[in-house]
C-alpha cells in the first residue's frame, strides 16, 4: 500500500527537530497553527499528534477542520 501524501516524509519529521515537526504540521493543515496543548517532544507524542491531524483531515474531506485536541488555526 502506497503512503498518503502527508505520510511520505513523516518519519523524518517524527525524529527531527521540534521545528521540523511543526513545519510538517503547518504543511499538512495549510496554515500556521497554535498549540492548545503542546505535548512533550517525544516520538510517541509526535506520532499521536500526527495521526490525529491526518485522521482529522481525512474525516473532513482533505481539509483540516480548524481545531483538534492539540492544535488550532489562528
């Protein structure tokens, strides 16, 4: 199974710097974002946030809904 567009380079951002991870989120949601709850920068926390972002986008027909448990568009 081919990875979805947002998943293709996700491993790089899960293991990279926090700024790289936030840049990945910005790319995925198509906007800057603010943290509602900023988790610690562990790989498992990043995986959880990334999975939630991707699921929210999928459920909303390819568009981030504007807010989830961790981030929101300003």
